[in-house]
C-alpha cells in the first residue's frame, strides 16, 4: 500500500509541475494542446490509482474535444486529486505521531525544546505562510481568520521554552484541516505545512540522538568507578 501511495504522490507532483509548464506556454483563453497527451496520461494514472487504492474518481476518461478534455482533467485534479494529497499528508503525520508512542527510543521523552536554528527556521516558514494566507485571493475573510488562528496556535507552542512533541504535530494537523480543500491554489500553503512538520521532527530526532549518545558515556563512567 505504501508503494502505491508513494507512486501516487510522485504522479501528483509531476502533474502539478506539468500544469505550471503548460500555463507558462499557453494563452489565457485556451489550453496548449501540445500538452494534451501528458494531461491524458495523468488522468489515466489517477483513474488507475483510484481503483487500486479504493479512492473515488470517475471511471471514464474525459470526453469532448481536446480543449474540453484538458479542462476536465484539471477540474478533476482540483476537485478530487488535490484532496487525496491533503489526506495523504495528514494521514502520514497521524501515523508518525502514532508510532512515537510505540517506539521505545521515542518514549524516552515527549518534551521538545527548540534550539535557535530550528526555532528560526520554523518562524521563517510560519512568516511565509502568514503572508501567503493574507495575500491569497481564494480564501474569504472568515477562512483566513480560521487559518491564521491555527497558525498562531502552532507559533505559541514553538515559542514555549518546553512544549510537547505530539501536541505540536497535532496543531500542525489542525492547521491542515483549517485550510481544507482548495486544489492547486492551496499547494504553497500545504508545502509550508509539510516544511513545518519536517522541521519539528528534525528537532525531535536531534534531541533523541543526543540522549542516545549520552547513555554509553554514563555506563562507561559507572564501570570506571566500580574498578576504583
């Protein structure tokens, strides 16, 4: 199952890049038909992925002339596939959090304190995310307020001298929920969420590595004392 999800995420990323490339090489009122076969290929991949993963997606290929079909592929992506990506990213975070309670190496401590490097990196990501939310044209005022409230909640945990690792990741998941579905327009914001999650996990892994390194030294010291 994981291999299928990984493959799907690669195909989603490939189509996102393809759309950008097409938009840079087409007019404002018509699709560049040179990209039609790749658009069709993407739709075929998404139809097959839906069957293999039991996702909801139209069974039939897009119909109509080339312009219509390209429009349908993009509409399907914005209304359906973009939602898959959001759910996959959030599910990955949820699974990672669940594993934190299983792996003994992580059970050593749930507390997390951000060093200057990680705190600065996270604050930079949050700052960029705030700018993208404030400048967005696809969110109404009420939605912006919900998202910014979720952003502030993440910020408040990062600013604490000591927070809880699982609580921070949970607030990042809440942030993804606040964004909801917005297709291609929400991609930059969800990229920021993924960056936030990676930065938090990076701080956690660094702290655990230090704790593991300290244990052998303590054992060695005890042996030296017993020999004396």
